[in-house]
């Protein structure tokens, strides 16, 4: 009986030490309220990205981008990296474009995105565009 008691005392001492040490390294959790505006902005950005990706599926857009020497995967990566504000601006420009200029408007829009990313030093597609930095 004495052996079991000394064994349980040593195990409980070790477990106490482990609990104390593990609680010292625990990081406090922080929670904040997510506003409705933030949630709506994220959802709109996802919807806008999906709309742009569906435009890339059109054959006329694919051929126009291929003629310009821009890969489809590169365009998809650029669309995924756009901020919600840039996507909203992009969507507004598409909405204001005349309906008859579908392909030309999309190509011009992609060129503008490429030029902006070149100016921000994110890419180097056009050698004649200097980085802002």
C-alpha cells in the first residue's frame, strides 16, 4: 500500500508540473465582432471573382488573351489576388461598358489589371512599364 501511495504522489507531482508549464505557454484567445459590411464585402468579392472566372471560359476571350501572349492560368492567378475594392471597381467598369464591346472591353480590362500589377511591382509582363517603388 505504501508503494502505491508513493507512486501516485510522484505521478500527481509530475502531472501538476506539466499542467503549470502548459498553462504558461497558452496564448490568450481574442474574439471580435465581424460586421455585416465586412461579410457582405467578402461575399461580393467571391461572387465577382466567380463572374470573372466564368468570362474566362468563353472561347473568344481565350483566343484574344492567347493572341496577346497571356496565359489563362496567369489571368486566373491575377483575378484571385485582386482585393475586394479592385474587384468592385472592375465590376463597375464592366457594367458601364457598352454591350457590343464585350471582348474588347474585357481585354482592355485585363490589360489595365496587368498594367496596375506591373506598376505595383507584383509582375513584370510589360518591359516598358516602370515600377513605382
